[in-house]
C-alpha cells in the first residue's frame, strides 16, 4: 500500500480485493456475492479451486476464513503467518473462542471474529443479527461495522468467550432440542403422508427445523459438540428432561404446570 493510501481510512480507499477461503461453500459464497455487490473484487478458494494462500494474501488486504468448523484453526494456522500487519484476518465461524485465539496467535494483522446469525438461505443481511468479536486493531473494524450497518444488519459486540457462552443456548441447546424431536419422530414411526394430514401449524414449523438441521448434520454436530459450555448445557438438558418425565409419569398436571410457571413470561 502506498503512503497516500495509508493516510486514508480503509473505507475511503479504492475498492480492494477481498479473499474468501471457503468461498465456494454456503456462507463463503453468500459473502462473496455480498462484497461483490458492494463493488469489491472477490477471490474465492475451496479445496480444489481458486488461488493458493500465498497468492490470495498477496492480492487481498482482507482475508475471510469460512471453512467447516473442524478445519478452521488448521486453515487459520496456515494463512495467519502470510498476513501483513496492515491487513485484516476475519472468520465467519459459528464458534468464536478457538478461531479468534488461533487468528491472534498465527498472525500480526488486525483480527476480527464475526458470526452472522443467519444461514446462506437468507436473501440479505437486513434485519439479521451479526456478532462482532473485535480482537486486534480498529481500522478495519470501523470499515466492517459501517459496511454491515449500511446494509441493515443488527450488530452486537461480545468477547469470544461470552459469544460461545450465549451460543451454548442459542445454538447447542436449541439444535439439540430439534435433534431430540427428530429422534422421537423417527421412533414414533409415523409416515410422512400421515403427518402431512394430521399436522398442526406448530408441528409443521418444528418439522421445518428438523429438516434444516438434518440437512447439514456435520455443521450442527460441530456447533454442538465443540461449544466450550456443552457439558453444562447437556447436563441441564438431562436434568430438565428428567423433571418433565417425572411429572408426566406421575400424570401430574399440577407439577407440569408448576414447571411451566418457572419460565419467565417476558420471553
Ligand atoms: N451454514 C450456515 O448456516 C452458517 C451460518 C453462520 C456461520 N457459518 C459458519 O460458516 C463457516 C462455513 O460454513 P458453511 O456452512 O458455509 O460450510 P460449507 O458449505 O461446507 O463450505 C465450506 C467451504 O470450505 C471449503 N473447505 C472445506 N474444507 C477445507 C479445507 N480443509 N481447506 C480449505 N477449504 C476447505 C469448501 O470448499 P470445497 O468444498 O469447494 O472444497 C467450502 O468452500 C463455518 O465456520 C460455519 O460455522 C455457517
């Protein structure tokens, strides 16, 4: 970058290339389209296509990692040492503690953890929540904040640890519950044709959630099992199911009502 460019804030510079590792997959492709529509040239790579890491980091001052959770830190450790100090390394991973730590350890660049709380099926980020975990530097942070805000995203900032704690409920607990419903459905042995005729609107909503989760089993399994708080969440799950089972085995509507009354009404 020449001296003139350095004096400008990153948002005022000529549109620079954005590199997305995993840009051939669901979220990577979504963000490739987003940056492209914002006028930024985008370079994407997958396992078998696109530029290699040295070429991508040479050309792109912004690198985004959007690969499956299980290989994220490995990819970060490869790309991190190639990053320049005045560039940005960012990830889209659904968990933040491990990837953000890996980005800080592997690079000297600015580092930002980002978690879009929506999937690649959404048409735009307008009205969608996005979590930012600022980790190193603030030049690029301002650019990202402005760009996302301009497109209507609802931004919230958190430490990676706090993010993962909250995701233990928002994702791990929530998806575990969906999987539980799917497993119960399978045991119940009700055929799809029967369910179609006998389902209520609430059940149809639940079935949609089950279909979504089982369509990407590896993603959801990693989101659940890699959450640092998962053991606490699993034991909470077990304890609450046991309380429900006890009340229903006793056929005690009173006990079941009491359990429901513990839930804050202002949800
Ligand atoms: N999907 C969602 O709803 C969602 C929402 C928010 C955040 N996220 C996060 O976004 C990230 C990507 O998820 P996704 O659902 O987009 O996954 P995906 O559709 O499976 O895409 C994964 C991408 O990573 C590439 N890839 C796989 N293994 C790789 C490796 N070893 N080295 C380099 N590239 C590799 C794939 O390339 P090829 O297949 O072309 O080789 C593909 O481009 C994850 O961290 C996830 O937690 C996902």
